[in-house]
C-alpha cells in the first residue's frame, strides 16, 4: 500500500475542501527520475525546475571542461535521483507556501482508494503520526535559564567566565 499526503486548499468550506483536496503520493517517482524537468513543470514547481535545470547544466559543463564527461553525466543523474526521491516533498512544500493545509496521511492501493478513504473520513485509513496530533503550545522557559548566561555566545557555545 502507498502513503498519500492529503492537502486541503486555503479558505475553503469543508465540502469545497474535500472536493478540491490534492493527494500527493509519498515515495519514489519513476517519471520524475526519467524526466525531472518535465515532472517539475507539470506540477508547477517553477523555481525547483529552474534550479534543477541550472544544476544539470552546470554539472554537465563542469564534466565537459575538466575532461570527466562520465562523471558530469553521473552527477547530473544525481539531480534526477534527487527529484525522483524528494519531488513529492517539494510539491508538498510548494502547496504549503501557497497556504494549503495538511489534513493528514491516508493509506491506499491507489490514489482513487486513498481519495475514497479520505472522503469517507475513515480513521482506519489514516496513518497516525506526529503530524496528525493537535498542535500544542511550546512550553514556557523558566526565568532562571534566560538569565543564567549574560555574556556573548557563538551558536551553542558559550564563553564561561568571560563577560
């Protein structure tokens, strides 16, 4: 069974959100591996397609100029592999940037079955995880930890004894 992330459109009523919801299959995409730019453009990931194109061209040019044509081709193949593996995550991130909300994750043999489970509202098809829980407010920091160190710090490293 495949896992599908259900994304609902922003500002829609419950019925409209269910009608316009997008199912994004989480997993390796063979089409994205074979034709990464076409796959990215098909899903309207313009910036990602531009970055993938530039990366492929730079890697091929680097391979040609240094005399390592095979290495350049192999490295540009890594761009295809990245798009095939991370394409669904890029698509989900693009939908989040556009204001879409993640309803949850549904399991199904096909997109149609996952959509039926989503529309039926069955919790048996919904995969449990930290993304399905209600968001909780962050715990308050104790006042003692905020005032414990007043000197300069670089990242996680402090300078004990120096003020």
